[in-house]
C-alpha cells in the first residue's frame, strides 16, 4: 500500500471527524455511552489524520 498525500489525509480526517460527531450525537440522544465514546474516538482519529496531512504540507 502506498503513502497517502496530504490532501487524502486531510480529507479522511474531515470525514472521520464528521462521522464521529454524528455517532457521538446519536449516543447522547439514545443514552448509549459506548456509541458516544466511539464517536469521540473517531473524532480524535480524524484530528490526527488532519494534523498528519498538515505536517506533510509543511515538509513539501
């Protein structure tokens, strides 16, 4: 598997953050703590991918 470009990392990061926010909101509305936690985890993963993409931009 090849390396991802900075744009791909940032795009995936934004998608993971949006997916995480939706999961967290669903968990909050339904009282499902596991789903809320999973949503927060997805948001953190998205933030990490976004930061990786920004770091790659700086190294260009």
